[in-house]
């Protein structure tokens, strides 16, 4: 506590000279080391959102069905019958690059706590993963560790992992992304919040003991990687899923009583952020006796206790007199329980240790009045020039649609994820109705209702045009939920970007958010929770530089009766195949262009939000009326890949034809135009009529059946066997992991 606060010490805590001057002004004196550490983590990007919250305020967050939007641990929406869905997505990128197993595992643990902290029982986990080139020397180790960590934690804690996405690009060579999402269900009248109120109310610590793991984790996650990335391994938290399971059950048991005034999980910045947020939200103060904090290591200092990010810990404010009853519950579940402080009316955080005050900080500067930056960013026109996204001057063509499909379906971005999925328990709880389709579907236990969940983003689109890419990320989540027959209700996000102090990166952030906001407003799809992860770039040897802008979207929708749920697999031979929605032909930034021709060029496909809405509503009506037997949205790889995936899922082939009035096979079959769905039905006529009545284009493509995938046109016929495509689809992960 008496260590000298030198400029080097300040810099080591991630504070700029100007920010340290603000600390001096806020305190009216020089801080001690404990106080400096607390300012350091609370003013980090990870906790303060100092570069992003100015723009986050522009996002639409309200709707009649939104019970709680951004600002709490997770978002809450009404799903009828007195029930609520609680969900959020968060990042654990930097820790997962340094130590992939524990980084990914504790990412799952942290997002689970965000959800059950608010009174929900977690019912599903999802994830969105981005890795670098498969031939990068570190990448197989990272993939193996991350997947094992997600599976190891989720499987042990007993929450099914029901889906997600995994992509590869050289931009993630030096900084992978691990985004975790949890969805839970609660009684709408039993939602718990984090505002600490009631002068003198006891503050209680529950869960695991505090150790030295994860100290400065929030600060580490708020800076880019240099050559010393491996040296930051001690900042990575260590998780215990079995303790988390006990914590879930103990918290839900206590929540069934009237004992809890407020509750907050100890996530980034641990005891510091949880106590500051609770006191700030309750417009109160807080006093903690650090000698009463349960510690698992000898000689821990208040600095270490406050900055530790040890896992499986919660902070609560209880009603007076409820301590003994609460302690009995937590002791029954073999968890630590300690009264460590009280709520005050001082609006200060006061920490005592060995009979002395070791910290006294006004809460305003720590939270509400934390630094807020309006970072400069270049215009959309300047960004287009900086990005140098070349126009498609010479549109390539294909001479073999079926052959190209086989190559694409075996590429890292489209290959079978069975190697990943098989490591996750997707069925625990016995409520999982669909995995591997456009959206995962999980029954609301004991009802006919089901939740549809999807994670989506196309970073290559966001790089080429941040505004259109942001729109597309929302629109694809909307489409995936519509494609299973659910009504899209709300969004969570994980906004992964590089260094916001670079105007071109800030332009990506602002552009993506503007596109997301416009899409959410047009689709009545509000954003109710989320996370920002900045400084995702690496200067380490072998690393790339900045990641692609990656605003990962987690969408949630509701179906009133899961009996009408749609799936993408072909159901019967001889059914008609129809495409509904937008026109085909946009090859800019397409996977076909990249995988077949090695070109990342052109603008991304435009997203016409009125068309998205019409198409989604039409498809949902067709599903509700049982007018279609299979549904799949068109995204990466265009119609050819969508057809291939439907055929593999159903175990039968197809024969389709391009109309004579279309000139380009490549543009027709591999174009990635938006707002499109492929459906199957006994007859094409009624489907086309319904689409045209809604103001949509629709086209009969062909028929299901056989054991081959056949593409016909005036240029001839191209075909490949279903077995060949399936073998190519399975090969990537099998061959890579066996090598």
C-alpha cells in the first residue's frame, strides 16, 4: 500500500498521463496502489467502454416485449405465460489465445453467471469462434484447446451447447476470437437486478475462494498483443465447472426466497467491478472488510483480492436477518459464504484491512464519470479508399458448378463441424429439438413453446463495407430464426474490433453499429445486451495485424408450438425446390470467389431490409401453414451450397436448372444475394403464388431425389455424387486433426 506511484507504475496499469491526472483530480490526492489498481481496471476498455459507449447509445434497445435492456448482467424479454428469456453474449478472446482451454472454459463460465445472476436457469449455450489459417503453426493447438475448453465446462455444468459458428481467416492468426452466449428461462416476476440498496444491508460473498489467478485480466483484455503474449498467461483465470453447477443451484434456491436485495457476478475485474457496479446502480456506497474475504492463498493483499478474477464467485446484498438462512443454503452446497461488508450512503467505496482504511474512492469517477472518448474516424468514402476493396472488373465464370460445390463444401469455412459438435453435449436437459440447422431450437421446459437461437456475422462483408456488413449480420440472424419457424424477438452482440485509436478501425466500429441499428429498427429486432472487445490485434511474431471487424450477433426468437418447427433437410423424393426472395447474381466478397479463385474483392451484397422483412414473414407463414417440408436460408456459398447442405442433411440428391434467361452460372448458383430462402413442397405453384402475393420473387429450381447433385443449363450438365460431396465435407477436420 505504500509503494511509490511512479510514471512507470501508472503506465504498467494501462492508464495514460491524462487519465492519471483525472485520478488525481477525482481523489484530490495521490492514490495508493490499491486505489490505482481499482481505477486501472474500472477505466479499462473492458469495463468502462470508454471508446464505444458514445456510439452504443445509438442502438435501438426497446420494444413492448423487452423487460430489461442493456445495463444489467443480461437482457430480458417476455416470452409469454409469465415467463422471460434472459440472454447475453460475451468475449474471452485474449485469454483464449494465451491459454486456449482455460480461456474458453472460463468464457463459458462467465456468461453462464451473467444469466443465472438474474434468476434464470440456463438452458442453452452457443458460441462464435474465429481462428487464423489452418496451416499456421499454432492454430491446431488453439482450435483443439478452445473446443475442449467449451465442451469441458459446458458438459460438466450440465447446460447443452446447441450450436454456433466457426470460421477461419488469416486476419485472426495472432488474435483468435472466442465469443460465448448463454440463454436462460425465468419467471417474469422473479428477475433479479444488481442495484445495492438499503443502508446497513449486509454484503455477502459466495462461491469459490479468491486466488491470484486472473489479476489484471481486464487490463490485459484492453490492450493489443505484443511479443510478450505468452508472458501474460498468469492473467488467465482458471475455471471449475463443478463448482459453477453448485453455485447455480445454490443461487436459484436462495432466489426462491425473499432474501436477496441485489446480486452481481464477479466477472472482469472481480470483486472491484461487482461492488462498484452494485453500489453505483443503487446510488449508494459500499464498505468492505478485506480481512473477511475468503482466500485460498496465504498472504493475499487487498490489491490482489480486489483485482483477482478467480471464477465461480458472486456478490449479494441481503435483507437484514437473512444471513443465517442464506449461509445454510450455501454451506449445504459446499460453497464459501462470508459477510464482508455493508451498504452505506456515502457514495464512496471504502476498503478496510487490518484495521486501516486502504481505499477510499468516490464512486462517480469510477463508473458513471469514467473517461468517455469520441475517437476520430474517417468517412465512409475515405474508408473505402483505405480498405482498397477492388471492384470486380472481370467477373469470373465456372465451367463446373458441381465440381466447384464439392471444393467449397470441403473448405475450412464450410466443412462439417461434426468434430467440434461431437465434443459438446447438446442433449443434456432433454429439451434440445434441433442442432445443426439454421438456428438451434430448445423447448421451454414443460410447455409447447421453443426458443430459436442463432449466432451470425460475415466479417469479410464488414471489412469491405462496415455499414452493409453490420446490416447483414442482423439480417442473417433474423433469417436463420425465421427459417425454423420462430418469430425473431431480440439480439445480443459481441463487438470484436481492433485498436479504436486508429481512425480506420473506429470507422469500422461506427459503420457496423450504424448498419446494425438500421437493421434492428427495420426488423423490430432490438438489442438488449452485449459486449465490446477492442484491441484485437497482434504484433507478435507470426501474427497478422488487426482482425477483421467482427460484430458477432446472437439472435433469439420464439415459436408458440414447436410442432411446426422447420428443418433444412430434404424429406422426400420428388418434391419441388423453390427459391424465395432476392435475385441472384452478386459475387463480390463471396466465398466462391475466395475459395475457387483466391480473390477477396468487390463490395458485399446489399441488404434490402424491406425485402428481408417480407421474405421472413412469408416463410414463417408457409411454415405455420405446413405448406413447406424443408427450409434453408441462403448465405455463404449461395444457392449451390444451400442445396448441397439440404441434400446431405436429407441423404438424397437433387436435379436443378438455371433459367435460360440467366447468363452466368457462377453468379446464379454461387452469388450471395440476401433475403433468400430455399424451400421444398409437393407443388411449386402455391409457394410461388404466396411469395408473389407478398411482393417477392420466387423461382422453381428443380426436384429432390436420387443420389447425385445435378446442375443443368443451356451450357450443359454438371453433376457430382452425394457420396463424393459428403466425403469432401467430412475430410477437412478429420484430416487436419489426424495429421
